C-alpha cells in the first residue's frame, strides 16, 4: 500500500508517494534538502542548477557505494571459498588420521 508524505526541500513542499514507510521518505527528503542547501550555500547557483548538481552528487555517491558493496561481496565470496577449501582439507586430514589410527 502506497504511503503519501509531504516533505520540504528548499522551502518547497513535495508529496512523495511510495510503498516505503513515512519515516523513510522523510529521511530521503531530508537528505536531499540537506544536500541542496549545502550546494546553495557554497556555490553561486540557482535552484535548478543546484537540483541538477545535487542529483549528480547523489548519483556519484550511489555508484561509489555500489562499487564498494560489490568489492565487499567479492571479498566475502573469496573468504567463503577459502573457508570451504580449509574445511575440505580438514575433513581429508581427519580421514587420514582415522585410517592411521585403525592400522594399529
């Protein structure tokens, strides 16, 4: 069920409609507002340019986070593969020990 939330971004009210919770949508709106205000306060740009630059900056953050997440997934897969190899080696060594103990 879609939720409707009104958020304020740079003094303008926008109504978000989404399946996410109201608190989540408020958090998103607040983040965009903060980023927009940072740009408007530090650069001599109008609202439209600030909106485009904010979108580009947030997209940059998204792509970097995705890349970092993918790197973590690759590293985790490598660790799991190493753990599985170690587990298989440990099982093989246990079998060898068992065989050696039964020869006596």
